[in-house]
C-alpha cells in the first residue's frame, strides 16, 4: 500500500489506521530489510529498488493467505451464508439470472448473490476473489491464469415485430440489408454487433444501424414496437417472447456463433464453494434455449 500510494497519510487512510501507526510500521520495515524502502521526492515518496523487488512476492503471498482464509474444507450449500459475485453484461440479468437465482437459492437459501458489470478491473477482481466468475461473450483473459467453460448457445436469430409490414414469410438478404437495424452495443466484454457486421462484410454487404442501445433487455421491446430489425443471441430473443410478440428468423447469411463462456481464475479451481457455484451455473445455463434446428419460416412468437 505504501508503494502504491507513495504517501504515508494516504496509505494509512486506505488501511483505516492512523498516520503515526503507519509511520511506525514503515520504520519497522526499514529496520527489518535494512533499506529505506521509500525515499522523499518532489512527487511524494518513491520506492527504492529493494522495495520494488518486494512488491510482487509480498502481494502474491497476501493473495495466497487470503485464499487460504476464504477456503472452506467443506461447503454445505444448505447452511452457507456466503456471498458470491458474478460479473456479466445485462444479457445475464435478462436471460440467466431469473433461472439461476431460483436454482441457487433452492439449494443454498442463505447465500447472497451480487451481480456486477465487467469492467477494466475484471482480471484483478477474479484473481483476488472479489469476483467469483464472469460470464462473457468474448473471453480474452490470459489462458495461463484463467479457466473457461462454454455455457450458452452462441447461435444468432433475427427478429422483427409480429405485424411488420415489409417482411414476408422469409427474411432474405436483400430485405435484411434494406431495412433499418437495431444494434445492441453495451460498453462491456460482450458486444456481439461486430460479429454481425463482419459477416455482412464477407458477402459484400453492410447494414444501416438506425438505433443503438446498451441493453439486451431493452432491444427486443424496441423491436416489437418499431420497424427495426434486431439480430441478437437466440437466448435473448426467445426469452423476450414472454412479454412481446415477435417473428423470428434464421439470419439470411452465415454468422459464426459467438459462444458465451464462464471464466474464473485458476486460484479458485479447487475451492469447494466456488466449484459448487460454477457447476450450478453451468447446469442452468447449458439448458437455456438450446435450439439446434432452423426456425420455421416466419415463426411467430406471441406474448402469452
């Protein structure tokens, strides 16, 4: 903390102790390592070479110690009061969370589940156990330290409102390109829009995106109340059928599946509670909206 902050007062505040107590600890560390560790400079205190050598092994040791404290020799979901944190774009709230929560709390009624959005600190959060798992559309974390598992069908579907005036029983490429589109563009790790645009570019076409929204849950509602075309993961579109009326098509061109994967840090691979969470989530998600066959032409899904 002293090396990171470069200031005794700020380091003390971050740790919740007094400035004199922090100064005393710094003095003991200087004596222990026979090195000043931090030297005054115009920009605060700068670490010595010895201090920089210590940062990585000390941080690693603290993480291992924290993992040992958090680890449970046995995990009983029936009695656990543990909090689990899951990082996911809002398609997780929309498609995964309702069923996952039902299953998790049926098996572990006293646990707390916290959802958060993937962000720039995701990698560090997973490593330190601040985030247990991340559900991502485009996993790009270092394979050496992270494990991943495919959990959701990455197939795409195209949809329009049930009474769209310009769409017949089939969605051909000419119609697809001619109509205005609705794109989902979240500021997260799971933006599928580029996959669609790349597929169009491969056949020498481009779509006109009239509206971009950051939310997977909002997009089907907007499509059902406009003349916009929405192409999105099949789970998002079929989940929306519970509250809007849509016509669903296979996209009129090949779009490579963009599978959704669950990602976690190797550090927690064998921790019993973590293993239970991963297994339970995977079982829930792999059973969601697995549609392997082509859709019937102009399949209409009306709100029940």
